[in-house]
C-alpha cells in the first residue's frame, strides 16, 4: 500500500483536465478501428481478436487488483464502503448488460454472420439497443478514467490503457453488429464514433462534480474495479473457454499473463 502511494503522483487540477480529456479522446478514436478491419478476412480477424480478448482480460484484472483497489485502499481505507462500491460496480455492469442487452465482448458468431454485402431495408432493434448500451458504457468509461486521474497520474494511465485494450475487440464487434443490424458501413462508423464521444461527457461530468462536491473518486475508483472484474470474468474469459485448440489456449494464456504484466510494470512508473 505504502509503495503504491509513494509512487503515485497527484496532478494539479489543470493537468487532471488535460490528461483526462486527452485520454478519453484517444479512447473515442478507437471506435474508428472498424476502418482497419474492412480489408481483413474473417478467419484472420477471429485469430487476432481472441488474443486481444485474452490481453484485455488480463489488463482489466491487473488494473483492478494492482491499481484501483490498492489505490482506493491507500487513499480512503479498505472499509465496508469500499467493498460495497466494488460490489456496486459489478451490479451496475450486470444491469447494463442484462437490461440494455449490451454485450461487452461480442461473440465471434456475430462477426461470422456479418455479410458485408448484405443491407437490410431497415435498421433492426438490436442494433439500436447496441448503440444505447454502448453510449452508457462509454459514458461510464469516461467517468472512470477521469476519477482515476484525480487519484493519480499512474492510476489514470493504467486505467486508460486497460480501457483501450478492452475497446479494441469491443469496437470491432460493435462495427460488425451494426452492419449486421442494417447500418451501412459509413453510417456504422459515424454512429460508433458518436457513441464513443459519450466518454468525453462522462469525464467532464466527473471533473466538474469533483471540483464542486469533492470525493467523487472515493466511490468511482472501487466501482470501476468492480466493473472491470465483472467484464473480465463474465464476458471476456468465458469467450476464451470456447477455444479447443491447445496451441491457441497456450497463446491466450500467455497473452492473459502479458496483460497482467503490463499493469504490473506500470506500478514502477
């Protein structure tokens, strides 16, 4: 605990705004990753995507257990309120997933079923619901990133990296789902980018609240940890269990450990 606190660097208010806005802007640009998948064959995309999923799962768990929870404990004490906030994060992401029908890790079948030459005469409801859920998810991402930078620069950078790694496979899946749901490629990219901008709104709201009320990060940081644990354990890791090839399983396990390792290395910044 003490080591992490000594390594953490609290930022001035102006720098918190700068780091947060730049970080959520980078995360928002990840929504355009669909542009780079247009020329990639489905089989090749599947292979790369699952390794990204493994890496993202390790990074999310690493950020939760190596950065967010220890930092929350060091700053605010690991009491009942912190435990409840972690559980709240798990519940919040469960509710988002169940009731808005949004999946953080889109199944490979959705990409397989996506026919790039097929356009429905109308947009399906599930595609619209995906956009709503994605907006809420990105809004929360923005809040989490801003709250992390309020705590320290190191925690903010680690959280941003974890979110970026998770966004890559997610946005590829979003792009496929929107096209399969009736959107044209151009409209899918535009709508994906618009929903990604909700991360900026989430960050701005958190920064404004922290200046006017204070103590927002005391709850948002452990909530973020709970959300990251839920995403990794409920969405990402189950996808990895679908792989039966031993060679690929070893590769995914290695990437999972690399994701954790990257978060560990960030402790030494």
